C-alpha cells in the first residue's frame, strides 16, 4: 500500500504557503506565478487553512469584494483538513471524497506542514503505478512466452 509520503516524494514540489494576514491579491499572484490551484495558509509556521481558486471565486468574485483589501484569513477554507504523511493513498482519497474537498494538507508527526496534495496529484500517482505494473507484466509475459 503506497503512502502519502511517496506521493509527495514523486511530486518533487516544494510546499507553497501564504501567511493568513496577506492579501488575497498576493495569494492570487502566487497561484498564477507557480501555476497552483491552492496554497496552504499559515499563522506564523502553523498551518491554519487552505486558500484555493474556489475560495477566490466564491468569496471574492461572487461577493464583490476587493482582493487587495481582503486578507486570506477572511476567505480561506477552514478548519484545516489534514492527514498524516504515513497514511495510505486510499485513506487520503477517502478523506477527500467524504469531506468533498480537492486539496488535502499533509502534516508531520510534529504537526508541522509537510505538503499539500490535490486530487490530481493522487490520481496521477495511481495512474503512474498502474502503467508501471502493466509494463512490468507485459515484459514478464514476453520474456516467458511461450512457456
């Protein structure tokens, strides 16, 4: 059973965070610059929420708020939904399904933020494993055929 830590290692992307007191505009700049869908929101070093494109659409655009005058804290998704990095990929997907979320914070044993995974990250990882398994089986069969 593959773990969330293995997905993070395969992802090879640093964790992107934004302080909760930053403006929504600053968060949007980071999302655009880094081609991300969400940021982990921190209060000093502690993870406290997630800010996503969905938060922007629902709580800024639809409510007619000014992204330069609104802080991330005012519109972020909270409470933070997280999972331990030693949890299985299946457990992570179950949490996302059950909570109807697209991004999941990964927290260390010391309760420190380790990463942020999207539904796309998890499904891509699963598909890569499936493709490797198929290739390995095809190689094995072609080497042993005919019996």
